[in-house]
C-alpha cells in the first residue's frame, strides 16, 4: 500500500488505524510502541546525517530498514519478525566490540557529536524496548521484536565507543 493522501483527518478523534483496518486510541500500548520504534528510526536518521565510518553507516541503514519492518510487524497484529535479524545484530556487536578495549568503568554519554547522537539513539532504543514489552504483556507481539530492540541498544552502545575511538576522542568515564 502506498500513501497518496497524507492528510486524511481520520486521526482527528485521537485514534489511528492498524494495517488490518482496526482503529485504536493513539495512547494504546501498541501505538505507543509503533511511535517509539519510529522515533528511534528518526534518531538514527539524524545520526546518519553526521560523518561516519562507511561500515557503520551501512549497518545503521540496514538497521533502519529492520526498524521499519518492526513497525510494520506491530501494525499487523500476528505478523512475525524475522529472527535472522537478531543473528545479524549479534554478529555486528561481536565484530565491532572485538577491537575495543575492555571496560573498567561505566561510560558517560558524550564524546564526539556522532557518539553523543548514538547515545541518544541507544536510550531511545531502551524506551522502545519497554514500550514493546508492554504490548507483549497486553496483546500479541513476537518475542523476536523485543529481543531485537534489546540487542540493538547493545550494538548502539558499542557504536558509541567505536565512533569516539575513530575520532580519537577519549571516553568519559563515570567517577565514583
């Protein structure tokens, strides 16, 4: 389905439509989760506006497509979410983390602008994960979506470190 008409006025009453035509209040957990996943995707778009290593850029673009798929899964109750997407995240996290020094303390969000934007994306991924869990508790949603958001926040944390390191920026460690 392609959208040719953007303003429909059907949401003026505080509801929005799912792919199957069901209308739900805009504050219903499924709609909140869809919005959180969309917001995360938008934050990644802002991050992609920065100068990034090409391999990180390519991975983030792939993740944006995955997040669009996840939003579609939420918009189609009962639809699956491909578990192969989890394996891809796991492999990327292991690959990028392998070259980083071990952590000895917590890292504060920040560093370069790109790393700071990645930290914002990471924290939005955690919020999207909480919203997705609420959908799972109230209704039906595939477990793989929850796992994807959890693992994505891990990969984004690793990317924060990779981006700072690529720019020669030291990590800011938490001071006890």
